C-alpha cells in the first residue's frame, strides 16, 4: 500500500487500533489542520473513506 503523510491524527489510540484491525479497505482522504499548540499544527478533523459495494459495475 502506498501512503502519504497527512499530518498528526487527532484520533485516539483506541481508534487507530480499531482501524488497524479493520477487515475492509480504508483510505485517509483528508486531514484538516486548523489549530496550533506549542508551535505545532494539529488537525481539527480527519476524513476516512471506505469502499461501498453497491452491486453496480463502475468500470464504464
């Protein structure tokens, strides 16, 4: 899997543990950096995407 650094995640260790055990594919789509603390930017939210199988062929 190719990954890119999107910044520090504001999510808890428990969430990251759950995500690493997740049996489906997922992508971190966006990290929005909105606040600074101690000279370091922190994201205000993270957007994750999960594929949905809607039964349609999307190869058109």
